[in-house]
C-alpha cells in the first residue's frame, strides 16, 4: 500500500509539473480553446484583454493588393523610415529590419548595443531610419507629423551634406574646373508602418498602461511646439495609470489610444489659425479623419 501511495503521489507531481509547463499562469490557453469549441459560433473576443480563442479572418486582400513592387534604391539616396505605432508588433518588426534581411551589406549589430549600423553598400550612409538603427531621434514613437518634419534635418546632421560633381559642358574650355553642387534634399524617404486589428491593439495598450507604461517621453510636436496641458490633458494623476480598469481607460476623452492608427498628424490646423487640436487628424492640413473608438 505504501508503495502504491508513493507511486500515486509521484504521478500527481509529474502531472502538475507537465500542466505548469504546458499552461503557465492561471489562464490555461488549452482550456480556453476547449471552452470556445463548445460554445460554437460565439464571440471570438472571449477576454477583455484581447486574447483570442480562435482566429477569425476579417479582411480579404487580393494577391494584387499584397504583391506590390517598390523600386527602393539602397545604393542611391533612398531611406526607409519606420513609423512605429505602439502595440502593433513594431518592436519585433523593427528587429527583423536590422537583423534578418538578406542584404549585400547587412546591418552591423553588436552584442549589448540597442542600435545597429545600417550602411549602404560601399558607403558610410544610413538607409534605415528606425528605433534600432538611429534610435528615437525624433522622439519616442514619433508620428507622421513629427517624422516628416524631423527626419530630413536629423539625417542631414548625422551625415555630411551630399555633394554631386557636375562635369563641364562639351562647349567649355579644356581647362575648365569641374563644379561641385550642394544638394540638401537629395534623399528619397519611404515611410512604412504596421497596422493591427484596432480592438486587439487597443486592449493591448490598455494592458500595457495598466502595468505602468506612460510614454511620457513622447513629444507630440505640432507646428514646431509641444502641446499645452489644455490641448492635451492627462487621463490620470500621479506618475502613471497603473491598475486602471478598462472602463476608466475608455472613459477618458483625451486618451490617444482611441485613434493611434489614424492620427497620422496630431495637429488639426484650423482655417483661421485658432490653435491646434492634438487628437484627430491625418497627414493633410485641410481635413480630418474619423478615429477608431472601442465600446
């Protein structure tokens, strides 16, 4: 009997260890999947934190929509600018940009350093402007407005101003001097970003804020200045918004999480110049876009 009890306890302990390995934490995804299968065609958003029980395709893109060719000249003057929107998978994508692209001259990443050097083949010129190549040079999670106003100047300061030698015309005398023309805006910028299902992204940002994230270092520059407290009020008092409920997170009318992926521009420039609205806008100064809201 004693040996039987020892064997039974051993089996139970082994089962507990396996269960902790397969289902770490209090929420077991396998159990959630089983519950969703029994529920049938229920709502796939089975938890308020956005954890999905099953994948439900929502957007159907044709091959022509996805298979688009861009003539990016890495050996020339083209620069990729990565617009990193919070909680869209941008950190993973940004690491892939500097580590996992097969290039003639791959980015040089050193152990212990957060940024990599991404030079063009045969030149000491950067072809990638991103968190993991140039850092947050235009501010933490800079948006479209900030990047388009900041990137050319930062790139010009980081690297020498480009010059192009112009050959003499055929009618010039033989001893004419080859002229040098300074080109201050020679680079072509290709802006890229990643978008995520707005509900998943919103819930993910709420969870991140609930754990203490603030992004206080973001500049939110508009028309060359940062917003005032009246233009962009805070949703909370104190150092952060740790522990906020989903209802509190949604109730704040100034919460930028409401339209992260649509606010290409933070500044709405009014026709008569009556200031700026730092919540709803796109990359045109003449009209606004609708924002994504979650209820």
